C-alpha cells in the first residue's frame, strides 16, 4: 500500500489508541499476550512521543491505519546486547511501538520511511511474537541478539544495514 506518513498530532490520539487496542487483541489471539499486555503503550508515553515529534501515523485517504515510533540516535535499550552483536556501530534509526489496524503493509512502509533517512535501522520484538519475527526477517533484517528493556524484559533484536 502507498501510505502517506506524517508526524502524529494530539488530535490523532483517539485513533492511535484504537489501533494499539486492535494490535494488543491480535497479539493475544496469536499467542503473544504478554508483549504489550492490556495497556502498553501507555497514553502518557504516546503523548510524550507526539510532543517530541517521534510518533508517526500511516494513512490512506485521511484514514489512519498504522502508527510507529522512529528516532535516529542511540537507543538506551540497545546499549548492551547478549547472544550476538550488532553488525555495525554506525548511527542508526530505531523503530518501536509499530502497530496497524489489520490493513497490512505497515511494517514495510515504516521500514521504507527509515531507509529514506538512514542506512542502518534497528528493531526488536518479543520472543512470543512469531508473526512480527517473520515480518521483520521478510524486510531484510538480521537477528543480532537479545536486548533488555528498561524493566529487564528480554527482546529479540534485529538490524538492517543498507551499505
């Protein structure tokens, strides 16, 4: 799909929260009930992401179908990696909190967005999120190792190098 991508705005928040609710339900139904539980990501975090200009929405004909966080620069959760290593220490962009409403193509669009801005992208997902693991691999990412979130929860980490 040829989504339009723009920075999220405060008035987008109700639709963004609908998309995350859909994603949480989908993850629960497909064997991944623990990654986001019932409340992640928190509204306060989304508001902060919007204020900082780091949350993006994907839309078609002014209807939002997906959302993701994107930042170029060091990500504290990627500072230490176990059971592997990053392929490069070059500056990188990070995709977090990606979700769609079931329309499809959200990850491909977000990765395309990232590729237009950097040659190195990192992403991670929960061990139980088999669907996202396959989707990440399909986009050309390579498994790099295990990272830990601020709360200590492990995630499978991936990177994509264009050059």
